[in-house]
């Protein structure tokens, strides 16, 4: 034990965070393991006090889950604000992506037409690693293929929903992504404190995913009603 190491009770007193909460942070990997001098005796670096306070503050003021807080703290200081934003968004997307891996040969064997894989790759929709039958698909690439497969199994044929329609999706969503990045650049990045930038970006990226889903849902039904009303109006006009 050194002069900079303290027992749990003292660490709790200095940080103002209860010992059970600190122990929970330890179990979740947000704090390094203590130095043990005996099976029932552990000492903690007093330099952890600011980190413990920061974790508690992020929980209390921003309602962030511990896994997000861990990512923010592990990110540390990056080269620039742009790097911080990119790394923060990447960490959010990685949590939403599957960790499974499939080869092209496996996908074709399961019923995915090879020509569709070729088209999706050429269109920039998929970005597998490698080449030939050994090229591998993971993350959102694999999730997208699973969604297409599920639509086919549900009875939505290639004639109803051809893969080429994804070109229109990509065109529309690329504009959405451009708008989102401008919002990050001129909104979050220019107004956030450097110390809070990673955390705020992660929060904004997570919320924007939910926001897009809700807005799409809000816009879809009114648009269907408008089109339905136009058809009814056209039919009434043809009768007269």
C-alpha cells in the first residue's frame, strides 16, 4: 500500500458516492481493480475520485446507461472534435449491430442469390471484406440481408420489392445523413464543452435513431390518406 491508496470506506467519503455504488462500477468495468494485500483487504488509488464523481454525474444529469459511460471514459482525449464525434457515433452504431459473421458461400447456400449480392455491393449498399466465396459479411450488412430474407419468407416477392429499390433508399437517406452531420457540426460540436463532447454526441446519435423512426411513422399515415383522397376525388370526377 502507498500513501495514494485508500480503503473503500475512504474512497466513498472522498468521492461522495456510496461504497455499494462504487463496487457496482467496479463490476461493470468502469474502474480498475484494486490492489489486494489480503483476501479481504483492498486498496484503491485516490486518483479515482474525479472519475467516480464523473460517472455519477453522467448517470444523474444525463441518464446514461453505464455501458455508454464506459465507452465515453475509455475514449479519452482524441485528436480533434471531428475524431471525437466520429468515434462516439461509431460506438453507438457498433452496439446496435450484430456480431455474427457469414461468408458469401454460406449466404448463397441459404438462398441469397449471388447476383443480388453483386448488385448490392456494386451499389455501395453492402461493403463485405475479402473476395470470392470467402468474402465475409457482418454488422449492418448482415442485418440488411436478414431483413431482405425475412421479407421474401413473408411472401414479399422480388417483383414486389426488388433489391434495386434500395438505390432510392440510399439516395434519400444520404441526404438525411448529410443533414444530421451538419446538425452535429454546427449544433453539438460548436456549443458543447470539450469534456462533454463524446457523451453528448453518443446521446444525440442514439436519440436521432429513434427520432427518424418516429418521424417516418408520423409522416407515413397522413401521406397514405392524401393519396387515398386523391384517388377518391379522381373517381368522383370521372363519374361526372
